C-alpha cells in the first residue's frame, strides 16, 4: 500500500525544491535517521 504522506518522500521533494532554488539546508534528527538509517 502506497503512503500519501511518506516522510522520506516529502523530504526528498523539499530538498529538490531547495536545491533548485539554491537554498542551503541540512537534514537532522529523526528525519535524517529515516533517510540514512539508524545511528551507530
């Protein structure tokens, strides 16, 4: 079942918009863990 509000997909879309607008950003906390995996 496809999730409409998948946090990972939302972050990717936002990051793409920020990149296209040349706006610097960082991804931290729980969202970063969702995207890049669990902390060591």
